[in-house]
């Protein structure tokens, strides 16, 4: 059973990394990634033996995160794919890892913004003449910010504190 549990738990970081790479290279996060995260949560929670009440709390955290992310989207701070990824990641992380998720995501977002400001400096433009198109897009002044990268970093950093990981360690 622990091999199945580990395989299911590995879906979360794999999908987050895929979302971050997709966002960095195309400035979009496909809906299927967020849908897969939500869909994969339930069999993972079931196999790990999470009580129904705790699953309900995780769903409430996800709903709260979705409302907050929709507000950030409405304000123009993040994209729609970022909002959905944020909510889907919060489902996996739950209440226990929420503070770490928020803090690390905010810090990673700040670092990402500073890095992109530096990358988008006018004097660097000549160095991107032979770069792949996605690098040129990242280096384009006033282009979007792939905030999915920061969300993935925050979620991956907080994942060890999640109830799912604690349930997995408790199964040994």
C-alpha cells in the first residue's frame, strides 16, 4: 500500500512543476492541470485514510483560497490560471500548511518580480537575440509575470507540512 500512497503523493509535485514550467514558457496554466490536482486529491486522501471531516476542512480551505484568488484575479494581480492553481494546491496542503504556503508564495513572488525586472533591463536585450522564444517573452518589458512559478514554489515548500504527508509518514 505504501508504494501506491507514494505514487499518488508524487502527483502533486509533478503537476506543480509542470504548471510552473508551462507558465514560465507560455504565460498560461492549462485548466487540466488544476482539474487533475483536484481530481487526484480524493483518491490520495482515501488511500491515506484521511477522515471525512478532515477532507471537508481541506475543501473549505480550498474554497477560501479560491475566493481570495478570484479577488486577486479581479484586481488584476494574478491570472485566472494562477487563481485556479492556487486553490487546487491549497486543497492538497490543507489548513496545517496554509501559513507556510502563503508566506513562501509571497516571498517567491517578490523574488520572481525582482528577477524579471532585472531580466527585462534594456541593456540586456542584445543578449537575447539567439534565445528561445519563451526566454525572449520573459525578458520583454511589461510582459506578464508567470506567478504560477511562485505558487508552485510555495506549495512545494509547504507540502511537507501538509496533513497528507503526515498521514503517509504515519502509515509506516
